[in-house]
């Protein structure tokens, strides 16, 4: 696995449009990876650090994101790529990590006249419900945390048209804090496969550094 970081030029008009329409960033990533990767969906998210904006992308194979950098970043192509397996190999049960996760917290609501088996998927817009959503998913993803261990640090609402036709509404919520690994294998799976819905649109990528 490889984690790439692309510095974005927010003065570019195309970049500003893409930051409000994650479908464009998703398309650029898929195009850069090539058709052979189309079924290996990559995790990505937008990060801000020290006044700069970055695109993080996790891929199975070594990528070439020069075209993505040219499209949304700088002509010099500021792209950093690191071997992610080195971090994955350091994951052990009982270890503590500082984490950052941008996710799409949702619930399924079934009404009497709803024929679908799970009901309608709706976003959780209240911070307490968003925090509860993450706590409930901790065990299934191999870690534990309490409400005192993390905060919701950012929310973004996106509304755009998928492929120019279908209206899409996505709520992205960023959580930051400290977690404890309870099952190393499950946690590595969460790191590589993501958490929650909306992964094509910049949600689901969990990153960690040693606490």
C-alpha cells in the first residue's frame, strides 16, 4: 500500500470547483490510476495543514499522480508518496494512536411504506449522534475509544450532480483524537479499506500516528 500527499493550489479555479464537488477529484484519481484499477477503489480525503491544502490518497500499488498535481496543484508537481506497509506492520494490539478520520455518519430509517430491507439512509447532522456513530463502529473496526478521547473538528456539506444527472448530497465529518487498538488485524483492515459510506467522495480514510 502507498499513501500519497498532493499539495493543492487553491488559487486555481479548477481546484476551487473540485473542492466543492468531490466527484471531480474522484474522477481525476481514477483516471490517473488507469482502467486496471477501476475495481480497486482508492481512499482519499482533503486535509489542511499550516495554511496549506492537501489531497491524501491511499492506493494498493505505487501511483503516478503527476496529472492530478498538474490539474489541481502546482506545475512543479508537489507529490509525496510513502510506503504504507511500514506503518501497517507497526500496528499491534494494545497500541495507542492519534487518529484523523473524515467520514459520512449515517443511519438507516425504515418507515411502514418503505419496501427496501434496510430503509432510507440519512445523514447524522447532530454532533452527539455523529460521536455515537463512531463509538459504535469502533469494535467492528478493531479499536476502542470513549467520548472523552476525540472531537468533531470539521463538517462539510456537499451538493453536486453525479455525471451531470443524479443529485448527490454528502455530509463529511472529521474526527480527531486518540484510540487504542483492540484487534490488530481488524484495525489494519479499517486503515486499508476505510470506515463508513461515501468513500468515492473523500470519506472513510483513517490515518494514524503513534501517540
